[in-house]
C-alpha cells in the first residue's frame, strides 16, 4: 500500500503525521518512508537514519548548434516554460527556466538541438531496523522537483508499505508524488486558511481517483467550517489532533511524539482507519 501524506500549505503538520505514522508502523513490519518534499526535506530530523548511499539526479539541457539552426523559432514557440528564445544573433536556452522536457529537441526540423547533462539534485537512502528511509533534494534555484521525485519513487517501487511525505501545496511535484498512490492523507488545521488550502489539494487527489481521508491538526472545536465542508463532500475525517503544548515542544526538538504511549494511540488509529495497518496483516 502506498500512502501519501499531503497538505495544502506548509506548517500544518504534514511531517509530524508522516514520520510518526512510519514510526508506529515500523513496530509491525518493514516500511519505506520517502520524503518527496524536495525543496525542504526534513523527515530525517525525526527518523535519524544514517545515509548509506546518494545518487545525483541529472536532466538533459538543450543547446542549439549554430551551424544547423535556421532561427525558424519553432522551439521557442513550443516551449511552455519560456526557456528558449531565438535572437538575430542565435538561439539561447535559459537553463534556470528549462525543465528538460525535450520538446524543443523533438520539434526542431533541422535536428539542431543538442543536449548536455546537468545535475539538479540528488536522492539518498539509509536503512536501519524496520525503516528504509529515502529523501530527494532539489538544488536551490532549480525550477522543478518532478525528476528528483520520480527517481526517488523508482528506487523501491514494489515495497509493500510506502509512506510518502509530499511537497506542500498543489503543484506538479504534488501530482508526481501522488501518481500510483493508494491513499491520500490530507493534513489541515482548524482555520479559514487551512480550509482554503485543503480544498486545492483535495481536488487533485479526488481528480486522480485516489481514496482520501483528512487529519485535522491543532483541532479547534469552535471552528466547524472544515468539518461541515467535509461532511457535505462525504470525505472521512481520520483523526483530530488537538493543540497540545508538549507536542509542539517535542516536534521543535526533533523528537517522535509517537514514542510516548499517549500519542502513539493517535497514529495507531490513523494506521487502522486508513487500512495501512491491515496491509501489514495486523
Ligand atoms: S527549432 Fe531548431 S532550427 Fe528552429 S530556431 Fe529552434 S533550434 Fe533553430
Ligand atoms: S527542454 Fe523543454 S523546457 Fe527546456 S528549453 Fe526545451 S522545450 Fe523548453
């Protein structure tokens, strides 16, 4: 079972839920935990795995061979990222905008587009006890983490249980993270902003036909709008985690709250209600 933990924005508790869910599940069997939040991966602050190996993630960046280019402009017209322009003096690729999609090379009638390799980030893995941990890192300034996420996910595609920490928001990177998922666990908080951002990410998961449930973190029983909305859309609330000062303090120290008995129950319940515990035959 592949369960992805998502949130419409950062700071609502996505990593809190993903790492503690992994920690609790690892008592029952082997878990792969992937941190696909490639611009700011922080799962390993909590899981504390030694890194066993790291691999670069490269993309192919185009450049125009001036001896073949007729400056017809087709490549520029078809690049949806504005990353290639044709000037009187020649055809120029703006590497910081290029996603390495290959469209310009495909479209060029003169076969004037050549490619060179560029490293945009890396993936790392470490294994200890029952947790195989993996994370992707996108280099600062790179426009897209999709290729990093794809390579990270392809490393252990057939593992029984994969818990994934997705990037925040509703971007292409989130869609890439969700591909192939069996369950989307969306984390939100009891505020109007939380509700607004949750709707955006929920829309993606539901359009991709992925079974979805919600965790309301820092739950405030006086704010009913989130529950009313979810009830009207027939979306299950998996857990309501109240604001507890000790949880915030433990999180800020990089500690797994599920190591304490009273908080472990929260994540056991999430594991049960999402069906992931059952997949471990427990
Ligand atoms: S499509 Fe090819 S020939 Fe046309 S401008 Fe681009 S690189 Fe040059
Ligand atoms: S590889 Fe894609 S993004 Fe990069 S310049 Fe070509 S068409 Fe644009």
